C-alpha cells in the first residue's frame, strides 16, 4: 500500500461549513438545496432517514411473515399435489441428501433476511445511542447489509425457473405459491430500507464520543 | 521492469484543518458519501485508487482507456441480453415429453392474479434493468470518450443508470439457475440451450463493467466535458 498522506484527524464536510452530494461526491456551501452537478437534493444529514428506514423495515417484516406461512411451490406429480413452504422445501431437499442446496436455500431465504432485519434495526438504534459499538464495525455491518440483501432474491428466481421449466402435461408441473409474492416484496422493501439509511450518521455518534472523551 | 504490479491503493490527502478547507475552491474538494470526510482532490494515476482514510470507501478509481472498454462491454451485453432472453435457455425431458424455456418464459411464469406483478419484477430485474443500464451507459459515455460535449440529459441518464445498479440481478439469477437445476435433476433430464451459455458470458460482462466504471470520473467529465 502506498500512503501519500498520514491521517491525523479527518474534517467532515459539515464541520467545514459544506454540504456533500452523496451521489457525485461534490462539495457545496452549507445551505445549498440541489447539487448543480448531478441534481441531487442536498442535506447535510438526512434527519428523516430513520423514519423512512423504520417504515420500510416494518413493511418488509410484515411481508416476511406470510412469505414463510404460505406455500412457495406447488408440485403436481401424476396424482399427488405437494405444497411446500420455504423451510419445508429446504427440509425436503435435505431428506433427499442435497445438503448443499438445502443450505443455500436456508441461508438465502432465512438466515440472510432475518440477519438483515436485525442488522438494520441495530444500525438505526445505534446511531441514536452513542458509544455502544465502534463506527468501523457498524460500517462493516452496513456494507454487508447493502451488499448481501439482493441475494435473497435467489429463491424467487429458483421458483420462476422451476415453474416455467417443469410444465409437463399429465406428468409433473410446478406452480408458484403465494409466498413467492410476499417474499419478493419483503426483499424489495428491506433493500429500500437499507438504502434509506444515511451512513454518515454512523460517524456522527462516534465523533461526539471523541469530543466527550477529550473533555474528560 | 517486466513485473506486473497489483493496483496500488492510494490514500487521500487530508486537509489538516477546517480553515484551509474553506479556502480551497469547491471544485477541488471531494467528500466521502459514506462518512462525510472532506479531502482536497488528488487524482490517482490510472490503475491506482483513491480511498477514504476514514471508512476505506473507494472514491476514485480511474483505469487506462476505461471508457472504450466499458463501451465495448456494453455493446456486447446489449446483444447478449436480447439474444439470451429469446433463445431457448433450458430444456427438460421426462419419458419423451420435453419443455424448452427461454429466460423470458421463466420471468413471465408468474401470471396468475397478483403474481403478474412478480412476473414484471422478475423480468425487470434480470432482463430490462441490465439492458436499460447498458443502453444508458452507452448514451452517456460515447460522447465523453469521443471528447464531444455531453449528450442531452446525460446527467439524468447517468442518474437513472446508477439508481438502478442494485436492481440489476443477472448474477443472482445465474446462481438461481444452479439451484433449480439441482432441484429438478432427480425428476428429469435437463439440457442447456444456446441462451444458457450467452447468459453465462453476460454475467461475467456485467460484473466486469461494474468494476471498470469509475463513478466519480463520469460525473466529473459530465461537468467538464472537454477537460476530462
Ligand atoms: Zn451531485
Ligand atoms: Zn469515508
């Protein structure tokens, strides 16, 4: 690694009397409404962002409950009809010995969504309460949530491929269940919730801690 | 020297105090969108990356001839998306009965009642969003690379393209295919159509394009079309 400058203390745009455009990284004088380079509405800190985060988070969670209760797949083979939920489908796969795929499904549809709900809630709470958790760790959490959230859509795509492919008249057919609809909505709303979070707030709590520390 | 160097990580210079920052012209500052740290602009050389000291976000990552490469990739991707979505993608056969589907068929398999919304979303995430992003990228970057004035509404085009980035899910669909294949493997014989291989190449191109694109460089060239 090449260091062209050794940091001592960073200066934030807000401390310098500036407001940053989070879309194109341009600086403007504090109080400017709209970025003249890319047209984004400028706010030093998005104070309403937490309300948006919580509202979208709640809708996502409300969609996640029926997504697990209703069947995800309806498999028709000769005379038997088999409806399986997300978890039921993964358990079936494990019974057949496909442990790897069962694990992928469980991770993508259960572990990641639940972890994401917890992580977003944790981030939103932690910017309010100071000094509980280092900024670096909270940032890592934010990045993981941002990066990994989209991957939950994999289950929807599996259902789409299966229902299109397995259409063999009289022999076997697969149709999507209502859970697919709710699950997709849940993923979309949690993605929107994570996008609404203003990560700059992570660092504000920390710098207030630093000041408190210096005063001691 | 004959030795290949890995991309060098270059930390940003940090202004020592707020007094100096206010004297610097605004266009010579860059602010980290993640942590609000403000820096005096220092352009890294091609292949180097300027990284935020505080949160390690990559702020500028120019590449030599990136514009040309991105345009080439985008043109190839547009052709591949269209071809991959109409040609047969997967074919299943059990006891003499066969069913071949395209990616478009897969996306549009949700067609009952509210499932139609899901069909449109799925088709959007795997076909239309990637396609639209590629077209917008071409629209924005071709004038920039040719040293022409920015295209009309180029700012809007690039904004939409960037906003759609998380909703372009071709690579996730690819992993979904793998899972679906294992699920039907014991039920039937599955064979791959030409679209399957096209889609595989497309996923690699989409990922490469995201890696080549330096967002800041594009915004900067839209603001100063001639200087670059
Ligand atoms: Zn801007
Ligand atoms: Zn930063």
